[in-house]
């Protein structure tokens, strides 16, 4: 009986808030039956927006009373509190009430399903034994397939939310292909856009973009695992195996610490960036409330290497504002290094480890990133000294060139119009975008470590050495083969999409198309201005390419072609073949 009483707040929320959500959606989509008086609906929505917080508050009270204490309540129902507080602050605001009540209702339904699923699972295990960890709805999914599926589902949900009228500014509507493109670009932390985030999206639409950026930056599986840990629940064996494979850790304890560190570093650095950028935008003359919003939006976008900005010209207006572009540069760099490197750098900063004792991976990533950033700076600085940078002072040229070099391989921010650059500078930028950021980060591309391995492999070949050596360590042959395969697959995919877009977009020039393709495959987000002019099929092709770039070409190949089992362990004799 007590358990039934605990469900009453949910039933009330389902009835009142569900009705409010339904009528608001029907009204905004102009789908109200003609028999219903629109003025009566408006009256109901105005008063419903004031009732919505009380339904959630009733849920909070009941859950707190039935809980085992404050700590247990916060772990299990912190999302309800996070929904209730903004609703209380914006009490009576219909749009806020719609968005937060919809999110809370979905979360409540999912939590109820999770509880029922656990009880059913216990009964099934008693009756027929535990289910195999590799099965999902009767289908065996490999880690690569689950990653592809999870990203695809998030993109579709994001596209649906962006297609809602509430996501666009008054008087504008969004085509589904544009909603799909923007959702893909945000989830894959790319930054390309067929519409303006600042001018065409409402506050609700911008928040959807921001949430998708955060989900894509952390990756869906990492976010799911972190929420599981935060809520005090245990991960299923299948999820543990998948996360250990994705994060390249060997033990459960190491996996737990890695997930906690990822979430901790992400939100700490985004909080730091948001505070500094809030101060910076306040100095630029923005109202404090808008400065906070702009600061945290660009902080999350920068650390996740997404490149979305709330200005139609990206950050061109702040090309010589060191506090803005400097903070964003730091966030982009840290986000592009990878969480393993960030963890080791933190140990160096706290004195627990010296620089010389950094792991081989961290050394390769740091040295490669530094060299590429310096090279990019010199190419842009000297290549555009008398061209795109001609109107700036020397110090301003240094700022612009350095920022563009930092953002070049990972994030789609720009402080100068890219169409003003020389063709050879643009070609060099294509090469840098193809390389991308570092493994385990929010960046795309073939990764800096892959480039370093290829360079060392070439050096070993030219010097006649059998082994590939870096920092007095031998790189395993299988890693060299994997790096070579990744590079070849990436070149093949990029070439295929260049050819495809040349057929789909015959009116566009060759160089802008190549730039667009490499920017999408490397999840960079820079463009020469052709994104919004692409055809329906062109936009869809770039959307697919952004997804491939985010999950990685090797993950895609494994998701499509990986076999469930081996047919045997036969060994074949060596064969001779000539190369070179």
C-alpha cells in the first residue's frame, strides 16, 4: 500500500504536467483542434506554467520522506532539484516550464522503467539464469556498434527537439535536414552550421545545442557511466567491458577513477572558463546576465572543441581581446590534449610527478601538439602578414595567428574571415585539420599520436632500423600497423566524400569543397562559407561524415564489419612481396 502511495505524485505529474506539455506542443505546432478555444488554451498554459513547479516539488517532498537520508536523496533525485530551482526562479514562464517539465517527466518515466527492469531481471535470472552480457534486445552488439548506435540515437533526439517550433525564433521555421545537420554537428562537436545559432535559434534551441555539445564532448557512454556512478548504482558487466575498451583501461578500479576524473576535469575547466569569460564579456559591455550565458556557452563549446559561437561572425569581433580569445585558446588546447594527459599534467602541477616521468603517450601528445601549434602559427603569421593580417599591428597579428593555429586542428572558431586567406594557407590548414587533436579528447582527425607514430616509422625505415622507437621506448608493431591503417582509411573516406560532393554540388569550387570535407571529417567546424548553400543531399553527406569523424573511421569499420567470432586459429606461411 505504501508503494502505491509513493506513485501518486508521479501520477499527478503525469496528468497535470503531461497535459501542459501536450497542449503547449499542439499550440506551437498549430495543431490544436478547431473545436478548442485558443484563448482558453492560452489561459490554461499561463496557469499551468505556475502549477508545473508544484507537481515537481510534490515529487521531491515524497522522495525525500521515503529516502534513507539527505545523501541518498541527493544521489537519486538531484535532477529533480536541478529542474525545480530554475522553475521557481522563472515561475510563470511558459517556455521554461515546458522545457524543464518535459525533461523531468522523461527522467521520471525512465527511472520507473529502470526500477521495473531491475525487478524483472532478478526474476528472469532466477528462472532462466543471467543473460549473456553481449546481448541487447536479442542482438549481439560489439562496443563499436553500441557507440555508433548511441550517437545516432542522440542525434535523432536532438534533431527532433530542434525541429520543434519552440527551438526557432518567432517567425522562422527549420527544415528537418537543417535540424538533423545542426544536431549532428553539435553532438559530434564539429561546429559547422547551416543556420545561425545566434539569429535563427531561440533560447530553447541554443540550450538544446549546448546540451548536445556536452553529451558529444563527454561521449554518450562516458556520460551514462558517470551518471550511474553519481546515482550510486553499479554498472552492468557489459557496460564495464565496453567502457574499459573505449578508455583503454585494464581494471575496474582504474575504470572508475578514469570516469570520475573525466567528469571532474570537464566541469572544473568549463566552470573556470565560464567565470573568466563572464568577466571578459562584462568588460565588453554586455549585461551581467547575458555575460554569464555567453561566458558558459562559449566555455563549454571551447573545451568540447565544438566551435559553436553566439555571434554570426564567430569571434572576429574579439580578435584582439586577449581575455576572450586567450581563455578560449586555453580551453581548446586542454580539451584537445585528452583526459589521460590532463591527469598526468595535474600530477606534475601538484608535485606528485616530474615532467621526465610522464608516460610515453603524454610525451608524444604534448610534443606533437606543441610542434603543430608552432608550425601553424608561423604558416598563418608569415603567409598572411601582408594579406589577411595587413590591417593589424604586429602584436595583433601574433594574437590572431596564434589563436587561429590553436583552433585550427580541433575547434571551429575563427577571428579572421577565412575567405580572405591565400590558397596556400588554406591548403596548409586542410593538412592540419586532417591531423586533428589527440586520442581520448573531444577532438577529431587521425590524431597527433598517429602522426607521431608514422613519422617515427618513416625515420626508422630510412635509417634501416627494424624497430620504431620514440622517447627510448619501442612502439609495438601492431600499433604501427593500426596507425597506418587509420591514416589510409581516413584518406580513403575523405577522398570518397570529396568525389561525392563534387557530384552533388557542381556549382561549388573544388578547394572550398575539400576544405568542408576535411573540416567535417576532423570535426573541426571551419568553413569557407558554403555550408548553408549545400543541397539536401550535400547536407546529409556532411552529416554522415561528421558522425564518422566523431566516432572514428576504425570504430565505424569495426561496427560494420567486425565478426562475432573467429573461424579458427590457423597460421599461414610467410609470403614475399616487393614494395618501393
